[in-house]
């Protein structure tokens, strides 16, 4: 079963603009993670936010977490052509087996 | 530089063949995972392992088995390959949950079953 669902499924913006992607999930979590995947490659970890954190920054990335709404957002500021990729959220559930459950991803295209 | 290495980037196999996908990590991670990725479906967990010789079914284990004889190696086995197993397969590893850290992924194996 898919724990996380990303929204939108696809996003195209002009270079320099900000990109926002959202993720919703269903069960209580230990942490939520965001990954990037360039076409046909493996996933690269971007940022991890723990269940007791509300916001986290890493360079041009800002992640927020609202556990009451079971949702998270990823903001990429001042986008670049190299940001073109698919972005996935993944949740580590608070209870049960130690596994990451992924959503279906957002395909981000940055137009030069 | 930490690494998860999958044995092949591209693989073409015939229907009915037994297929082995190998994954090796050099980070001494306890947890290892096999996912498959299909367009529009995201990543779906096939099997995972939290220790040597230990395994747990994921969301879509049918048609697959796994083997973990050594901590660094996790193998995915397609007992009798079928065309609906044509997909991208991704291996990952991580520390146990209590460390609250990320997973590391291999480069993926694109398997085509003809």
C-alpha cells in the first residue's frame, strides 16, 4: 500500500521560480524523507524531518511537516535547470516493520 | 564515499528463466530493501531484511524470493520470470530505525523480460 501521495503529479516552472510539492500520508510516522531521482537513476536522499520537527532547511530546500494533517511540503527556492527530476516522499512508520513507504512522486520540470 | 552497488544496470531475460539481482552495500547497514518502480505507481516494496538470514515480505512479494547470507549482500530472485516483472528494480540499505537516518539507494537495474 502507498503511504505517501505526492501532489501535484507533475509541475513545470520557469528557472528561478520556486517549486512546491506536497505529500500526504496515512499513519503515524517516525520520520518523513524526501528523495530525488534523475531520469532512469537511483534515488538520492535530500532531507529527513523527524516527527517532532516542524520545519527543516538544507540549502535551497525547505521542508515542513504537519503531523496533525499528516502532510509535508518540499519547497525548492530559486529553481535551476539541474533541479529537473522526480521527487518522492517516503515515510518511516512509527510502529511496525522498519521499512520506508514511498509515494508516487512529483515530476518537476524546470524550463530554462 | 558510501555505496550501494547493483550488479547490472540493464538486464534482458526470457520468460521462465530464473533471474538473480544482486545488491552489495559497504556501510555495514542492518536493513536492506528491494523495491520495484513502475510508471505511475512509484516505488513498491518487494522484500526487506533487517539482519542476516532474516527477511520480511513487503507489499508485492508474489513471484519473488530473497536471500541474505551475508550482511553486505541482498539478492532478489525471480523464480520464473514473467513479462509483468519487466520493471526498474532498486536496492537500498539503511541503519535501524532508532538511528533515524536516511536510506541509500543503488543505481537501479532495468529488467526486461521477453
